[in-house]
C-alpha cells in the first residue's frame, strides 16, 4: 500500500491527477545502486530521459551519479542542476548541430556516437570551436533483449549504433579525424530487461568488440554497457528496489576489462520507476453492457505507457471506506481514444465517484512522456520526503 492513514488524509486534499514521488524510496534505491557500483569501481550515469523532474534530479546529483543525456536541453539541465561536465554523456541517434555545439561548449565527458556521419559532423564542429571531443562509438551488437519490440534497440533492424560490418570504416574515419578522440565503446540493447542472461550475452559481445579494437592498436578507456535493468511492475511493494548487486555482479564477472578500463552504465528506469505513482480520482463509475468502467481524471496524456506499449501498471484504490465487494473494472481515462485505458478487468474494491486510485511504478517514462493532447492541464506533483508529504 502506498500511503498510511495519515498520509491518505493529506493526499485526499490535493487536486488530482498528480504524480506522487516517494523521495525516501528514491534515496534508498540510489544508495543501494551506488554502493553496489562503487564497490566494483563502476560509474553510473543516470539516464535523464526516464525522468527529469528537478526534485528527483537534485537528489540523484547529490548522490554522485553522472548524467546520461539525449538532447541539448538535457545537457543544459544537467549543468544547471549541478552535475559536473566531466560526468555528462550525450547519446542519441539524431543530435542536431546546435545540440552538439551546446555539449562541446560545456566540455562534457563524451559523446556516444551513433554513425560515421555523426562522427564527421562532431569532428567538424569541434574543429570550428577549437576543441577536441571525446567520443564513444555506439556499436549495434545484435543482441536480443527479449523485451517489448518498441524498446529493443540492439538488433540489426534497429536504427541505433554502428553495425559491426561498418566498424572497419568507422575506425579509419576516427583515425583521420583530428578533433575527435575515441575513448570508449558504447552498447545499449534495450529497456525493462528482466532476464539477466541478456546482460551476460551483452558482456560476450562487449569483450569481442573491445578485443577487435585492441588488436588494431586502439586503446579503449571506457566500456559503456548502457542501461536497461528492469523493475517489478507486478509487485511494487514486495520488490521496491531492483537487485543492483546481482546486476553489477554479472558485469564484474563476465566483462574482461583491463585495470585501466572504466565500466560505465546508463540506468534510468531501475533508479526511478518504483518511487513514482500517478494518483487520480474516479470521475464516474459506469456499467456498460459487458463491462464495469472506472473513468478517471488521469489518462494517456499523463501516463502513456499502457496505451503505447500495452504496459502493465499495478492499479490500486487508495484507502477510503470499501465494502468487501470486489468488481472487475476497465480503468479508463477521459481522452477520446479507445487506447486510453490503464487496465482491463482489474479487480478492485467496489468504487465510487471521488475515490482515489493509484497507478504504481510510474516514476520512469511517465511524467516525461506526458502530453497536452486535448489541452490537458499541466502535470501536478506531490513528494514524500522524511515521511512528510508536500506539494511540489
Ligand atoms: N541508454 C540508452 C542509449 C537508452 O536508449 C536508454 C533508454 C537508456 C540508456 C536507459 O534505459 P533504462 O535503464 O531506463 O532501461 N519509454 C520506454 C522506454 C524507452 C527507453 C529508451 N532508451 C518505456 O516507457 O518503457
């Protein structure tokens, strides 16, 4: 259960819908991740794309994480919030010249480069600014992440990274580019990965391509293995924190790194998903011919994952007097799209207009993917810190 009795009272007074972030849980999650990474000398850059809410980012920065960015604005925001430039990486398959220039001016740690042409553009822009850019080459390793096909990124048919068949050419372009300095290799095979064997297979590929470069006399300083560690959407209360120890142990065991080589990670979801929930009010209860509907005041505009990926999020009623009757509801939003549905046939205590509903594990790819479709209102927040709930 998300809230104790006292907290339920404060929550009831708030305007819905809102994102609720448990910063105490975030703090514990970050500490566990940091401890497990630090003891192996691993570096973790937080993938801002999962959630760039200022309060969350502030905490993440204060714990010593780096920032993995995918736009010039994310780079700028990381700088503004105090991430040091030498802990900022810039990834993404379509960086604009303007964004590249922003990152070059801030002298960030490295660009994760996704194509030979991008490498040439960075070289040219760095030359114009009179600087040298550190780059890691993103290799598409053709590893199947066994996750939803929309969030699989490391297969030959995906747009990401340089295919291994082009590495020879990429290596030669880099050698002839005076304003880029190849420091590392970058991999990322997908998101919400729960099968640890995927990471083992990734390690095998990383070793293979690292050796390939070293055999050709190129020193590789950084092995960046991306992110992708999944969380338990089914049981957020039982498993609020992913098993970072087991995750990092795999890379510790299977990556063949030299003493001088750093291992970098770009975790997003695993750090922030469980600390967030979308809290919404029941506007209407409705019995259709075949279904019972709960019509909420939140919809796909606030949390798009169910509509976009058929993603499962646990849905629960927040406190309130409930009789013992459980009904199966289709929990839907107010948007004029049939995909605007958070869950079908969800067993919930019989509910009425005004009841609060929490949609769990919404801290990652929730708020950041919200839209104003239908001219919906701006997202609101509440935060729990030191057991107290405040409105953001
Ligand atoms: N690094 C790269 C290069 C990425 O593309 C991503 C995520 C990450 C790191 C962070 O991955 P994570 O640790 O969060 O799995 N909107 C989708 C997820 C898209 C992930 C995109 N890339 C969702 O809601 O499931």
